[in-house]
C-alpha cells in the first residue's frame, strides 16, 4: 500500500538513526582523545609512584600496594627499571624483553608484531618505564564504542514508535478533510472550512474550494440549461403533435398537403433547435480548450460561404466577401467555424433578401471578423439581451430561429478572448456583427505575431 505515513517513516527513521550514529561517532572521537590522555596520565602516575629501595620495588596508591606478585595488573601495565648502561634491573613480566629505553618521555615501541605505548621517567641513574600494549587500548576503546552505540540501537524501536504516532498526529487535518467530504452528498458543494489548518494543508484546501466553486457554477449552469431546453422543446413538440393530428383529420388532399408542409417545417425547426442545443451543451460548462492552432480567417470565411451559399440563393441573398485582409487567429478551428456559421445563418434567417457581406480586417495587432446584412436588424435597446439563451426579439416570435445562435457565438468568442459588438449595417440599415480578436490571439499568415 502506498502510505504517506509509511513513506515519511521510511525517510525519517534512517535519517534519525544516521544523525544518532554521527553523534555517537563524534562522541567516540572525543572520548578517544580523552581516553588516550587519561591512559598516558595513568602511566605517568604509576612511574612517579614507584618506590625504589634496594631490590624491592613497590607501588603505593591510597594505601594499596602493587608489588611484583600482583599478576592481575601485569597483563595490563608493564613496569621496568633500567640503569643508565641499558641493563634491566626489574620487570613486572620477565618474559617481555622490550628494547632498552633511549630517552625519557612518551614513545611507541614495536615488539613481536605488537606496538607498546611507553612512558619513561629518569630518576637519578635509573630509568623507570611503564608500558601498555596498544591492543589493550583498542579493546578499551571498542568497549567504549559499544557503550555509545548501544543506546542508539536500543532506542531505535521506541523512536520508530514515536515517529509513527507523531506522523499520524501531523496527518490529522487530512483525515478531518476526508471525513468532512465523506459526509457530504452530491449536491453539497459548500467550501471546506480552513480554520486551524496547518500552513502546508491550506493550499490543498484552497484548491479544493476553488474546484467546488467551479463545480457549483457548472452544475447551476447545467440545471438552467436543462430547464431552458425542456421549456423550449416542449412547444415545438406540442406543435408537431397538433399538426400530425390535423394531418390525420384532413378531409381534402390540399388540406392534408398544407398540414404536412407545416409539419415538415416544424420538424426542420426542431432539428435545428436540437443541433443548437447539442452545440451549446458542448460549450458548457467551460469546455476545456483543445489543441489550438493558427486558423486563417479568410479561408474560414470562404469555407462558410460555400456551406451557406445554397441557403442564401434560395432566399435571393447575395452572400460574399467585401474585405479580404490576410489574418489568422490561434484557436479551435471547429469552434470558430461554428461561430461564423451561426452568424451567417442568423443573418440569412432574418433577411428577406438583399446582401450579406463577410469581411476580414486587421486593426493594429488584432483582427476583426465582420458579418453585415441589410435585414431588419436589432433595435439598440435589445442588443444587450440578444446574447442570452433562448431570447428572441419582440418582433421575431414567428421566426425560425432557436434563440441560441448568438448565445453560442458569445460563448465561443469568450473562449478565444474575443469581444462582440453590434452596430447598424450599410446606410444605417440591417445589422453588423463584429468579432474583435486581441493581439495575443491574432497572427499574420506568415507566422509573425
């Protein structure tokens, strides 16, 4: 199991043990130096307290006498007395024949593959040597190392236990957040309380609250969309049902054909409304941007004209390009095609005839896409509301539009950072819709931004 507590423990426990080991090594090194000085002082003390009386050699310390018969100390400290001519007069271990000392002081003497640490003190014509095997010193140091490392090793399980519960205590805020989220239902999107939360957890809670806010907005938009769509679909469906009933009751062939024609027109309107609803559903809530690429606006206009030319000719409308600047924008090609198609389709539907002009212009570092018609236009008082979903002007209740075309255009423009504006057409007649693309979204066809 991928546990955060276990992962922290696996990192902290070796790090703590390494820190304890390093501390023990530092203590050991300091103790090594102190022990070496202590043993040297001990040898000096022994040498200075040796009593020389004829052939009798003794060592007094706190009323305790160490003589040549004391074999327990013979293995640890070697005591020798030499004269100035290099003759050995006394040795606590006659079997050890170290070379004669040459001068007073501390020195290391190799003998039989072993090193002896010695201290020589001159007293008259005698040299008193105290020696100790280096191995004995290392044994003492090894014992000291064991005593230093053993507490660290023995405390390791206890340390792991403290770390386990300490990490668990530190993760309690996360468990509290999980418990709070587990108690919520699907419709509870209120922010998570961030009171008394650690500084490291607050960014996570802030991002979760931001996500909950976006989800709340998305669900609200979705509910509104479903409610509006159900309301708009109910009317044409009821109309189709009535027209089908009228066609069934028609008494003459002419009446039946008229009713079937109205039924076909209703089906066409319903199909158009369904397509617009599907398009709007793909744009809400806040659809993620796909891979954007440069989209030539002039080529886009020519493609849309080719798609709409037959519908325009059926209503005796002259559909074409009036201005052809080379410009392109970075965006979603399919979404921009839907935007321009809706603008042209909206103009065709509301124009009884005449002319519809498309234009591509450059304005500074930005680009402008224009669709101008000479139809009835939109009164200035209503222009602020035409971008709302399912809104139709007061004089357009009988039009075949769904009330979604300009709303879809607004959504796509917003995704591309563009701005919509409405104005009168040529000679003050009709409507001109302009889509202003900012400099960051526009580029020349040669790739220069």
